[in-house]
C-alpha cells in the first residue's frame, strides 16, 4: 500500500471507534504476558489504540507508522521512545528488539515476503515476531458466501476493498508464509468467533463477558475463528 492511500484511510479510519477495536484488545491480551521487561517494536500503530497499552507493559517501545496523521496522534502518548514515520523497509541503521509486533497488519502488505525478510534485521538473536491477521475462513465470511454476498471465502468484501487489504489468510497459508521466509513457528492458533460483518457487529455491541466467551469459543473451533495468531523466531 502506498503512502498516499494510507493517508486517505487515516482521514476516516479510527480503530478506537470501529469493531476493529475489539480485535486490537484481543491481540493485546495475547501479547501482554510476553511483553514484561522486553524491548518492543510495534509496526502499524494507526491511532494508537494498542500503543497506549503497550507503553504500560514493555520496557522499551518504538513504533513504525507510515501515516503522518497517525504519527501526530502517537506523539501525544507518553512512553514511546522513537516514532518512525515511514515504511519499515526504509529505516536505516535499525535497532534490534526482543519483540516485533504486527497486529492485524500483514494482510495489508502487498509484498509480505519482502516485509517478513525486512523484519529480521530488527530482531535480536532470540527475538520473536508476534502477528495476527483476519481468518479468511471465519464464520462470517462463510455465511457471506451462503448469502451470495461473497463469491468465495477468498473473495473481496466491501471492507477488504475500502481498507486495501490484499492478503487472504487461512492458517495453512499464514504458517507457510513464515516458513517460506525461514522462520520457526513457536505457537499458532485461531481465536474469536464473528458471525456477522464488522459493520453489523459494531451495531450489535458486545459486552466484556460476551467478547471473552466468543474469544474462547474461537480457540475451540479454530476452523471458523475470525482471527489467526502466530509467534515465530528466526
């Protein structure tokens, strides 16, 4: 995705006011227990919904965000050490980190192989990548196919187009992406159940207990979960 498109999206997309906020909180829940005492690089922080939480847990936190609009928001979050306004591949003399976070990001990347290879120079020898993406075989996409709203589970939804989401990942494809780029997968699973589109889910509204229950059910029935998680190292 080019910078111009990113800036266009940043003019109307506020994750804190979108169903995606739930996905952000769930990803943080998975990441949280691994952050204590660690140096962390967050890639693609958007409006800082997760960044605000990461600064409370990580020993050191740096962020990479191509959108200038979003970077201006992040500047107001105390505790972020460095803010890189650009693409990961453009950073010269990279620092190395214990953890690199890619929350709901890789499906936006046109060249994911190049991206995962770029991450390697930011990892300490024992460092890990923690990544989440939407699951293309989520229950809501399966329902969309049955309703005739999608040509297939891998088809383009209106939201996929609106947010320039290039990648479509099931667990096998997600794992193979990392393995192809010579990562060792330490942990992977699906989580969360999402029966309807994000717009409908936002209108329904979910309380904390409902979200927790649906999070756990997604782990029990990973073949229809809405999100995928991988922890990998080089």
